[in-house]
């Protein structure tokens, strides 16, 4: 790991995302562990939502207010790191659209967006990380979440780091890059269609023969975990950061903590 | 009469489609077939993505100077002895076509595949006027005899299987011996060919669409794989081309570039089997061709799109790649979209043509996975344009109440950090306690849309922000 002794280590603002903040805080701690392992200091400033649900529901006023709030909370950091491709994509690729034609804002927004990264791409592309010190005994398959894949080009980075996890065997599923049917509010607005899409995804996950499913977005993970569990399938579903940070012993998504632990 | 609009019932349509076993069997082949062939064709052409940029630029340039190219096209068609008609809306286009047919005393009209014809509901109108329209593209013929709309813009009968086609042929072709063997697809094809041959020869007018209208020469171009378009436009005495105004392209050179991305994106072919150029009526030295050549150019709301934020949609060259790669289309097929144009391109175009009030479901029924934009040969940002419709819907208070209220509460809380942090922390602690035993919920109040098809994971308890703060102060002390 790069030594922080020569100069002050970069200061990273961790934007946890609503879902990690509320549903699975352990992903936030895993992200912090990894960012520190990459030679950075981590802080978690007060934060709420990046505005993506409002943006994709057509509510530009709320989106804009949340974007301004997020920029103000994070713009003093050297980097802003997000354990989600869709929230990072929202900020990095869509925030500038909200300020078009506003010269007072635009340079500030662009400076800010240039510092924003999805967690795994930050570790690999920005910090040059090629391996992690973690162990996970399992056969793992990885789902490429759409926004991370298509807006941010995240595909090789998680596989590179997973390849360095001791005991981990990666088994690719068919159509790993096809949508899981989550789609934010889509999954509750059109449950039947969403259910049909995630059913196909579940079949592909099972076809991989993996005992563990990983991805970089908690929304997609909750959708796939929920479907696999509804089908009675025993596949552990986790955020990729948990495995990379060596937190593979935590109960998987939707699995009860054992009594006494 | 036009195609029945059932887009407002998208959810019901989708439910029925998901329960329709033959349809699901047909849809399961859409993705693998089209996607694999497109990918293979793209991989054989290193400059494919550069050609997509070029295709986008050609269409952008044309749209920026559309008035100029329309006038140029009209002048060139007239020069070649043809006629150009401009139709503001579907009704006017129907009237123009019907008038030409009546003036020729037409009883039978053969038709090449045309989505614009579907858009204006031409067939029903012709029938009402006592003129028999005969679709000559095999897929269009199949759905015509079933009384259905196309379910795909380039493969209109992709929702059907062989057994259904055989049953329809036995139902409709009653003059043929009932004991005939139709088990082989080639037998079905031969029967359709035999039926259509008589119609080709009997037709008084032939109507085709156009993939491109070339301004510099006044040429209309169709690409087909069956050759039916050629017979449709050369055998009858009159040829009517029905095209919407964004089909304009400046030059033949431009067309040759667009053709290189069209078939590859659509079917994975390098070129369609037939690419047919028509310029004016038959000349004295020509061996064949129609005596009269008409081009009907349809606006139907497109000039309003040209002036607004949906202009980029007018680049569309109707390859179908967006729906071929769409997880929602794969799940429910084209009919669920409830009008003429399905899939992502339909989700953008349909509200422009039938109104956002009726079309609102379509831009919402997308996961925004972005695969459509990734494969579009003219790089239309389809998710962005669907989001544009969601904004229009929200601005006009058309968003369904549960979505609006849910979003309103979330927005109110998310905009107030002092409220968000304690409220989420408390809510998650309670939810975690409720779900502690099982780790998940099979049903949850206010989350019926989620738990209808999947479990909801119980939160770990307490928010990340609260836990982080506690851990930091623990470390500091």
C-alpha cells in the first residue's frame, strides 16, 4: 500500500448512499476499510440522498435541491467515494445536466464531479490497487449492475480484486451484464415485469453453480436476494466490498444473525 | 379507424403477456437470436462505432436543415415526374392515399412493410372505403389475417409460433385442400407465396414505406429480405410511398453510410437481401415500373418534436436494436406497449404521437439499464428521453398518486438532514427488531409492490451514519 508518511494522505468523503446507510451499514464500514487500505483517510460527513429517485421520477426541483446539498457537504474532500455504481453515476454523469446554462454553478459542479468515484473503480483506477488482503472460501458469481457498467465502465475492476481473494473461486453466470429488473422505483411500480426479469436473473445465478452472489449496488442485491429467497434458494448475497474487506462472516443480505452472535 | 390504444392498460397487458405461455416461448428466442447476430456483425467491422458517430452526425445535420432537404426532395421527385404530398396528421395521410386509390379505381392494394401505415391505421381505413389492402411482407401478412398489430418494428409476427401460423392458414385459406401437409416451415412459406402471387398481379396500387428519402435525387429506398417490396412497387400501375418526414437524408453517399449500420444493428446482416431504390415513375426506356409515383410525407407531431427536447428521437432509423436488447421487451413483448411502436423507441415516440396522458406508462416501464442507448446505431439517448417524459408527467401532475406521495415524503425528509438522520435511524432500529428472527420479510406494509414478487431483507439496525459516529467517538475516548 502507498505510504502516507511523505505527505498528507488523501482525504476521502464516504458517501454511503441511502440504502447502505439504512439497510446494510456493514457495507459502509467495508468501504471505509478498503479506502483506508488504499492509503486514504476516511470521513463520513452528514448526508442524505443523492437525488436519484427524484431524478428518475421526473422531479427536477427536488433533485436539484439534493444535488446542491450533496455538493455542499462533500466538495472540500480530495475524493468522494460511493459504494454504488448507480449513485456514483447519478452524481458523476447526471449532476452536470442539472446545472446546464448556469455559469455560477457549472465550474463548481464539474470540479466536484471530477472527484467522485464508485468504490471499486476508485480503488483500482485511482489508487492503483491490484490486490486485497482477504479470504473467502466460496464459489462466487458477480452481477454487473447497469449504471456502474454502462455509465462508469466498471467491469474488470471488481473481477481483478476478487481474483486476489484467497479461497475465492469466480464462476461467471450467463448474461452477467443484463439488468436484474430492479430499476429503482420501477420494481415497485411494475412488480410483475420486475419479477419476471429478476426470475431470469435468478436462473442465471443458479446456473453458475455459485454459492455466493456479489455486485456493487445494494438495490440490485436486495432485489436478487429477495427473489432467490422467495424461491427458497440458498445463495448468499453480499455487496462486493464486504468480501474485499474480509467481512465475509457477517450474515448475508436477508439472513438472520445467529442467536448469540 | 386506427390501432386500438391500450397503453394506459400496460400493467394488465404485461400481466397477460407474462401468463401467455406460447408468447413467452416465442420471446425467449428474441434476445439470443438478435443480440448474438448483431454482436457478431459488429465484431467483424472495426469501424462500427465510428460509423455510428457518422450516422448520428448525418441525421443531426439533416434535422437541422430539414426544411431545405424537404424542398429539395420535393423538387427532385417532381423533376422525375412524380408527386409529393404533405400530410399534417394521420387523417390527412389516409385521405391522400385513399384519394389516389379511388382516382385509379383501385380495388386491391398490395403493401410492403410500413410502420407509418400502421401509425395512421391505413388498412382499416382502406377496408372501410371498399378497397382491399394486402400485406405482402410475410410477418405483416400473418398479423393481418389475425387482425393484430405488429409486435416488433422489423419482425412484426415475432410473437407467433409455427403451429399458430398453420392454424391461421387453415382458417383463412379455405379454398386449399384441407389434407395438405403444413408441418414444415417451407410448406407454410410456399403457401403464403402462392396466395400473395395472385395478389401482386391483381393489385392496382402498391404502397410501400421508405427507409430513406434522398434529397439530392428524389429517391425513396426500402430495405427488405423477401423481395415483396419490389413486387409491390413495380407491378401495379401506381406506387405510393408512405414515409414520415425524418426519413430524409441529403445524399446517396449518406445513405450508403447509414445502410452500413442499419442491417447490422437490426438483424446482424451486412446488408439486407434487397436494397431497392425508386426514383419517379417508369420512364419510356424502362422495361417495367409504375406509371405513377407518389410520395406522401407525414408529419403527425414530428415537427413539434423537432422544435423541442425530443429532437434526437427523430434520428431513429427503425432498426429495432433497442427492443432486441431491452429486458422489459424480452419479458412482455411488443403488444403490451399498447400501440404501434414498442420497446424503448416506442416508449419515447408513442407519448409524442398519442399524448403523454395515454402514453405515460411506457417511459416509466423501463429499468433505465441503458442497454438500448448502448446499441443504438444513431446514438439516441433513449433513457434520457424517457426521463424527459417522466418530467413532463410530473410537471403536469399526471404521476400516479402513490408514487407522488411516496416520493414527496422521501423528498421532504431527504432535504432535511436534521430530520433524516434520527428518523431513518429510529425506523431502521424498529424494522430490524421486527425482522430479527427471519432476517427478511415476506410482506411489509406499504411495500406490496416489492413483496409481491420477492422478500425484503431486514435492515441490520441503526443507520451507518449513527454507527459511524458512535464508533468514532468510541475511538476518540
